[in-house]
């Protein structure tokens, strides 16, 4: 058995990070279905008969399946990290993902805007878990246009360490984060 990951040893890590509910729950994902891109070759073993005994999955229109529970990595989830302290948020995200994978979690939810993708990628790389056994959801800010969305997807692949000796890997689910323009009330 793999030993349990150690907590970050920063002064701001004295309190335990709050757990975040998944941003990728079934009703939300069904509503956002037209706004997502799914890797065509990402069949994996995340929602097979064995894994579904632990975590329920739901179907997308494409026929792909998504675990209903994910470990979120939003930097705002870590109450002891000051706003803008991305080092603290990255350490907590790494700790959270290490532990999530250690206890058998298979779905990780991140985003370009969270500034924790590098920590997620490093946790995935060092976990020893085959890529096809982890479902990765990430997001690009919107509306940024087609070319910028393609660049954002490529940036996410790099931050998540999905380039390597096996070539380019994949992101299981790419969502457009805030797909509409937010208009101020006044």
C-alpha cells in the first residue's frame, strides 16, 4: 500500500482545507452539455462495471460516462489561503488530489482560472495510477473565441502534464467556464 500523502508544511497550512462539492454534478453537466468538448479517444476504465460499484456515473449525449463525484481544486476552497496566495492554493490542491487518489477517487475537477492545474498534474504524475483510470475535467474561460479556446485547451494539457513519452494524452471533459458575458447590475 502507498503511504498517505503529508500535509503542506507552510505556516498557512495549520488548518485543514475545506472540502469543495463537485462543480461537475449530474444536473449541471446535463445543462452544460452543449458547451463541452470531450476527448474522442478517452474511453478509460473510470465508469466501468467495477468502478461504478463505488461511484455512480451518468451518461453524456456522446455516450461517454462521467463520475458524479469529483475532487474540486478551486483555490477559494482553501480558507486558510489569502486571496491571491497561489502558492498556498497550489500546495492545498496537491494535498487534496494526492489524498483523493489515495482513497480511490477517480474524477478531478480543475480550471485554467484556478491556478492549481500544475499541482493537479504533478499529483497525477506521481500517483502511479494509469491515466485511463482518472477522469479529468477542466475549464477555459469564456467567451474568448475559437482560437483562444484552442490555445487554452493546449495550455491545460501542458499544465496538467499531459504531454510526455506517450505523446499527447487527453482531457476527458473541457467545459467553457462562464460561457456568457456578465453584465453589471448598474
